[in-house]
C-alpha cells in the first residue's frame, strides 16, 4: 500500500473517531456517570447512611442528602440502594480479604499452609463488619435474589475457586486423594470454622472469637480434613 493511501486511510479513521466522540469528551469532560470522584462521593455518603440507619431503613433520598448530590445525579451512577450496598460490600471485602491466600504461595508444608489460611479466613469472616454484611444479604435474599447471588459470586465463589485450585495442585502432586475437589473445598471451609461462623451470624455471641478459639477450630478442622483426604 502506498504512503498516500495509508495516510488517507488514517485520516478517514480519525474522522470516524472524532465524529463518535461527544462534545463533552472532545472538551475533556467526563460523560455522565463516569466521574470516579463523584462516584466515590456517593459511595461514602451511602456508607455513612447504612452505618447509621441500617440497610432497610435507609432510602435513596437519605443517601442523596448525605452525599450532597441531586437525585438525578445519584441515579446516573446507581440504579438502587441495593446496587450501592453491593458495591460497598465488594469494595470492603476486596480490601479486607486481600492477602489471605498468601499461605498458598511458595513451598509451604500442606498442613501448615491450610492452617495459616484457615486462621486468616476465620478472623475475617467472623469480624463485625463481615457479619453485618452477611446478615443484610441474607435478610433481603428472598425479595432480591439477584443481589444475594451477585454477593456470592463476587466473593465466596471466587475464594472457593482459589482454594479448589490449591487442592487440585496437591492432588496432582500426590499429597491428597480427592475425587470431588469442589465438594472438598466446601467441606474444608466448614470444618475450619466449625463453632465459629454460625454462632456469630445468628447472634449467639456478639464478640469476635479469640485467637485460642480460632486456633482450636482451624487446627481441628484441618487435621480432620487431612485424615479424610490425605494419602495414606
């Protein structure tokens, strides 16, 4: 292709792209709903409202006032308070749970890696903030199933995939003998948090478990898991 033809093609492409841009984009302004600072402003306002009033009592009007934005603006960014709550939960969870899978990295002993992971997971899952979020999601699951499904898919399901891959690696290495690694992944988490999570979730105890309680549950659960699936 000649240089003249190449240049002509490039100019045509540029014209098409320019025509596709809105006036705001050409002037350097963000399109509606695309300003990260405004989005964060709304999220912070929603966080304060949910923390003070709870999920059910809060309304979009409350969030609008607290965030200092108009009703028209808030609906450009979020369709509902459920969407706002879900995004807040995902953001907090990403920060809170970052690093808990580091025990799976390197060449750690299998038992030591599972115990280290179990302790880190139990501390996070039984924390006040996570328990409050879980209760809200469970409370609205029947009338808003899409919200509870999204909560599960964005959090627990992703974590389970990481654990499942770790178990499969050790099955391939000959350390574990597991036919159904997906089932074993669920069994492992249940065993590691036996007597911890449900008591917190249902309000049987309002205090986060002690280090001693976590160690007892996690070590006992991991050892039971390895007795069932460890190579004999």
